[in-house]
C-alpha cells in the first residue's frame, strides 16, 4: 500500500489541481501490497471490474491464507481456484463465511453488490469426465455475478441430447463449451447459436488426444464463426472472459 501517494493525489484533487477523471486514472494504478512472496493488487477491481483471483497451485497453504486475508480485509470478494480439499479446510477455518465448491475446486466469499449482467452464461460440457472443468467455469461465472445455466453430458456421440436443449442454448448471452476427446462440440454449438462461444479443451481422452492438444487444435480450427478458444482445462479463463462480455457497461 502507498498511503502517502494516495493522500497526495486526494490533496491535489481538493486544491483543484486535478479533475475527478484525472484523479481516478491515477488511483487506478494504486495500491498494491507487498507480502514478500506476493504483491497483492487491491485495485484490480477498480481497473478491470473484478477483484484479484488466487491461483492456488504451487502456493503453500500459508501463502494462500495470507493473500486471502489481505483481499478480504479490503472488503473485496474472494475467489480462489484449484484449491485442494485440505487447503479449503484451512481457508474455511480461518474464514467461516467461505464456501468450498468441491467439484470446481474453488473457494469463494461474496461481498458487496455484483456488477449488472446482460443475461445468462450457459456452460455446456461434452461428457461427465469434463464436469470438473465445466464446474470451474460455471462457479467462476456465478461468483463474478452472472446467472448460469448448466447443460452437461451432451457430446456429439449422441447429438440428439444437445439438439433437445437448443432453446436453452439460443437464449444465452454467452456460451462456454467444455470438451475433451476430439473437441468437436464447440463447432457444433457455434453452428447453432448467434452468441459468442468460448471453447475450453480439456485433457480428457485416450493417448492420441495428447493431454488435450487434439481438442485444442480442433477448436482452434473450427469452421464455425464466433468460436474463440482458451487454454487446455482453463475453465476459469473462459468464465472470466464470458463475464466481461456479459457485463453491462
């Protein structure tokens, strides 16, 4: 945190040396808090509309707890991804209001009023094995303020299951499609709707799927206009992008 720099900006504003717009532009770069092992960005919500998110893989439980504490102390909502059950237990012990979404591997604490959204984000997944990544996307979108509709286990091996839900698909503001194996579902959905489609390849599949690379390449080569692709297993990234699209400006 840099309280003296913030104080100087506010003093200049009171003196009329800065306009409100100029002061806001300067404050958008402040403050951040150095913890030694992390630099917590407390003003990310002011700049981008959503608070900083903790990616827990590779961090010790103590580091996760310390970052979460600093975020919550600022009055921001908490979203932590890729949380193991043991770390989730520690977070809930320290912050009883925290919710652990086990399938999504997410811990969340909602504070304040969520931003206004245009409509519903629909999360579609090809098979039951893709549900953990689909849930990461769905829960992230919900925590960021969007209503979410889930359509699961509707892969192209049984296309009639997807077509049965066509009315639900076309009513969405944004569609997130999660699929492993060959990843064809994103192209099919893209051909059915006039909404943005965000494709998430998963690492689900047999050996020749190469840990999701096959699905990634299929989605990148989609002939359906309006399909964009995030990285393998990145349900969080898809939901974050969908939430930006869905947010009222």
